C-alpha cells in the first residue's frame, strides 16, 4: 500500500486504480487487467520470447499468456472479414 512498501490488497488496489483512471479520463469499461493484456500483446508482437513474456506477466503457464494476447483477436477478425468478402465475391 502507498507509503508502507507493502502490496495493495485487491479491493484497495481496485478502488485506487479506478480513482486514478477516472481522473485520467479512462472509461469505466477499461480495467487494470487491460494494461497487462496490452503489454503482453505488445511484447509478443515485438518478437519477445513466449517464456520471457510469461514470466514478466507473472503467469505460470504459457497458455495463460497466450489468452492475454489481443493480437489473436485481430487475426480472428481478419479471417472472419476475409470469409465474408469471399462469400460476396462468389455470389
């Protein structure tokens, strides 16, 4: 906690994060975990080693790290868009 050198308790951290986020104009639907997902995505997109990203994120399994990777959502969206375009072109 602030000033003690100890980690925040979950509830206090959540309240402090939201307070600071609101002051910064960050919408309420953006959560603290979104920052972790963004960092994981950015690191993997930059070519960082999966196990290094896993350790940095504090995950114990690389599969957890991959769930945080938002690039996979973009890739899935691109595939869906291509499938729709293909249907339109063949009609």
